[in-house]
């Protein structure tokens, strides 16, 4: 029986840009469905990470996505 992988819904509170940047990181370091991995990781991080650390991570993701001026 083939393995059926359901798409992971985007977690609440995360922007599309943050999830896209997180997916790009996953695409670089982990084989598989990067957008799904990003959604799962963001949901898990939202539940278990210290809020201050999560804020810093999200700021880094935004900085990685911003243009260099």
C-alpha cells in the first residue's frame, strides 16, 4: 500500500513570506516536500518554542527574505 502524504495546513500567525523562506531553508538541507516541512516545523515551533526565541527566528526569516539595499 503506497504511503499517502496529506498537505500540512499553514499554521496561524505565520506570514506567507516567512513560510516560503523556511521552505527554502528546508529545500536546501532536507529532501522532501519543503513547503509541507515548513508548515509542520512552523506549527511545532509555535507550540514549543519560547515566544522571545520564536520572535527572533521570525525576524531572521524576514531578514533573509528582504532585499539588500
